[in-house]
C-alpha cells in the first residue's frame, strides 16, 4: 500500500500527466497533487499513480555524505565497531 | 545522483553497520519504538534490522496498515455493494483478499461479480466513463497518504458531470489512532518512528501534540533501511538528552507543513466522522473521514444505505491483534499465529494484509526469532 519509489520525470503532457522513469520502467502519473513547478529531470515520489512530492536531491546527498563520514570515522578508529558493547552488556 | 542512488544510496551495508555501531555505543536503556506504518514494519523485517541493533531496541508494530484496521462489517459493506446488480466495485491493494463475515471480494469476483483491483485510483474515472450504464463504486481506503487522491477523484467526477460514480470512504488518520493507543496508559512505547508518506502529505507538524502530551520522541523516517537506522539513532540521542520532540529524518521528501495543495483538496471534500471502529483496537473518536454533506449524491454509504449491513463484527477471541497493536504482545505470542491464522486464511487484523505485523512475521519470521518475547 505504502510502497512508493523515487522516479525521474522524463516527459510532461498538456493534461498535467508526467511520464516517469522508475529504475528503467516508464509509466504515467498525474501531477495534480503538486503545486510547485515540476520540470523534466526532477525526482518525484510516486504513490498509486500520483506524484506526491518532489524529492530534494540536496537533502538526499547530505544524508549519504553524513553516512560516509560515520563510516570514515569507524575506519580511522574514532568509533570502534564494537564500542558500547560493555554498556549494553551491563544492562 | 539518479533514482537508483536515491534507493541504493539508502541501502548501503557499510552505512548500516556504521549506524548500528553508533546506536550500540550510545543506547543506554531499553527503548520500545513503535513504527506506526506497515511499510516500516516491512523494512525492519526484510532487512533484518532487529538483528543488527542492540537488544535494548525493541520495535512495536503499530496500526499503520489501512487494510488491517478495516473492521469486518465494512468489508461486508464492500461485499454488499459489489453484489448489487449492474455494479462495478473498484478498490486498491489487497483489500480484495480480506475475508468479511461470509466471503471475500476475491471469491465474489470468481463467482462473476465485476470487482476490480486498481493500480491507480484515477482509473475509476475511466471505468465510469466507459460504463455509463453501470454504477461504479470506489471502496476508498488508506491513511492521509491516499485521502487527497480520493479528493481528486471526487473533484473530477463533479467536473465531468459523472452521475454513475460513488465513493465508500474509509480514510483514517494517524494522530487519533496513536493517541488512542497511548491514552490507555498501558501501552509500552517510548518513542515513535513517524510514517514516511503520510508525513509527505500532512507535514510533520501533526505529531507535535503527541510528542508533547506523552513525552515521546517522534522521528519521521524514510522507508529505506538506513533511513530507519538513522531515525533510531536520533531517537536514542533524544532519550539520552531527555528530549521528546518531533524530528525529521526524511527531509528529502517531508517538510513541517507538508503538501498544502493536497491538504486543501482533502478539506474541500471531506470532514471528520464522529467515530470509526478500528479492527483490533475498537472505536476511536474523530479518527476517520467522510464526504461532506453537500457531496451526499456521491456517497455510497448514503445512496446505497439500504443494502449495507449495520451489525458490528469482532474477531475471534483467540486473536491478540489488539495487544500486538499496543505493543503488549508479539505475533509469536499468539496461540493461533501460523497455525489457524495464516496469510491465506487470516483470523485477525495483523495477518490480513501483507503489510500487517503478523503477515510480516509469517513471511520473514525465521530471521526474527529475537522478536519472540515473553
């Protein structure tokens, strides 16, 4: 029910329908629920044939960059992979 | 960045391990986290998140599956509507499989009734246009996510002057259900994972009263596994700092205010019901919507009132779905789980849809025996 997948807008027609590409599968969705302008190349979140919202690439990239930093911190030893074990064993 | 990165970028095992290590390091006390949405239940089970998280983190599977919370009497409504002559009944998801008191829509379809499971609600308009001599009833289900889509349908039906399309509205709302679970005082829940797509529509502001009233952190989370892991970390940090506020991990799609156009459409066509009975939980005031009185000509519950059964129907007394939804029990604690109650022959609400907690445990359960608490 709640599955929805980021999809890329590849075409927009005069009836406010967009053709979106979802990992190689193309389908038509309505843009009726979106008030801000949608452009070709934007990413939208699709749910049961409706685009619900645009997805912020910047926010997505920020999240992934933050995860990479944590991984780096683990690699250089500032966060040990088994750190916290003793705390959690005590409880 | 591509749409593949937007998915795979949030499934990286290295990121998940790193987040798990941080959570392990920082988590100091037992935390019961309710994920309200059935989509999160599946992420947790499918990606085995309980296995990489410390035992101190326990997930409680909430009532966020719209098919699961539909009481049997309303499934009987769908069956009664589909049984009317000259009628097409359309609905979404696995509603079609769910047994009512005597039969299911699926069985009725096998007997020749015209029942359609749609990919998109917009198909209702096309079906109504192609079948002007038939009544087309849309059995509308879902939380705040799908309500605006039903509103668009009503708007289009009016704009196109369609007289043969009717709506049986079963749209329910998250905050009232969470409040009902918490206000009993016996639910063991310390924090919430806020739903992804409900929040896209409503904005995360709708959870602020819950965080304040029950002193529970609420972190709105995306559906990918690293989204859930990061949200758990944010919950742990709030608890360590003694905070209980609404936080938004899913900033790439959710804002505080949400999709205002969608909210306006909902407010134009719908209003609160006084009461709605939730399967497994019971009656919750103001927890669902109905069409406003001026759209009564489109309201299947009014137009076809004479064929709709009125009796309330409860689940078998062996079923413990109510306790599961409140975090007081796990699916493995249920005597009928996986025996008398299975996805093909569900007895209770949590097994009826693939999004339900019991259905998720049934599908992925061998990976999650940790979930079998006493």
